[in-house]
C-alpha cells in the first residue's frame, strides 16, 4: 500500500474512483482492508474514495504517543491536506466514527456529511465500565463454546466478528463470508506480523490511556456539530447508549438500526450498509 507523507506523520493510504470525495476510517485493531475488500470498490463507482491506515495500524507509522480522537482527527486533516481534499463525506466504523466526529467538530467547513457506523464516544459511554467487562467475558466464553480458540492477546472487540460471520453465513454455501481477511490459523494469530504490531501498539504506546481522554469532544462540543449525520447501529450492539445520546445531541441526524446485527455488520452485511449509506450521501451532495 502506498505511503503518504503528511506534514506530521507518514500514513499508508490509497485512492479509488472519481467524483466527490469520500474518506473511510476504520476502527481499532483493523486497517484499510476493512473497507477495501467489499465496500470501497462499490463506493468508488460514484466517489473518489480515500482509504488509509490509522496511526499505529497497518502500514502507517507507530509513534509512542498521540492516540486521542483529536490526534487521529489531526492526522485526518493532514491526510486531506496532502491529498488536496478540500471537503469530503466522512464514513467511519467504530473508533473511526469517533475520529470522523471529532474532525467535524474541529473543521466543519471541510465535511459534507458524516456517517457513523456503530461508533462509541468516551464522553457518552465511558470505556472500561463494569458492563463492558461482563460483556466481553461472556463474549469470550460464547466464542470458545462455539469451538473457536481465542489465543491470549486477542483484541476483545474482534470477538463478535466470529458471531457476525456465522450468523451472516447461515443458508449460504460458504461459512467464510470474507475470504482472505481472516488469518489462516484463525481470527487472531499471535505469530502474525499484524498481531505483533497490535500488541506493540497496546503495550508500548499511550493508546489505552488516550482512549479515555475526551480531548475536548464532550457533549456540548458534539451538540454544536451542525453537519448532516447518519447513525447506523446494530440492534445487538453494545454501543446503543452512544447511539441514543448522539441522536439526542446532534442537530441534523438520521438514525438507522439493523435488526439482529452486532458490531461488525459492515463486514457481514456490506450490501445493506451500501444501500443505506448511498442515498444519504446523494442527498448531502
């Protein structure tokens, strides 16, 4: 993947298609492949799509510090500057949505629209609560009970991907809906370069502490974001509290809930996501 030298950091990134600009931001423990395999080519038929790896992820630089949503939002601004993107539609999944929202708070004039897909905001739903711990412990047990080994160090937010893929593959010929995305030895292989990189990110940077820093993106700042926003969440998502608060706070918001879905439904149900996002983008042109 090509590397883009911005004024502050070197990020792995690429562009597809032509038309109005659309920037896709992935979540934690992922990379640009989250979008590239299925959704980006479809969007590229009508938009110039920019994909990139967040700092510390994929092929991008891994600095020791700078992992608040504000830091990532400034990376996004630097990327847009380097690629001469004056104004763009922003689509983000999970933490990528929090980054996009923070960018809109800082630079609303550069945002045509926001699409936040199952995203969490620390100011609205703090990380590390007792509810979180109970949920993830139960998720790990359910994953193991279905016959999937969960090696030590597996990022907890990857566990629901097993369930998403299994539920989406019922009634199909193939149990693997995403060939090439999952590691050969399973969802998490500690020996893989990507897994080692994730562990380095967690253990050798300020990531975990920075995730708990609102960095200025509090409820009043969110309420001031007057940008057309589409919220898409799964009916079984752990993050519906964030969804409800965003729906209450944002002045120009549309909310869609996908029945029976959890957190990783963009991978399991890409057609539904595209069919939901595309009309929204068209009306925000």
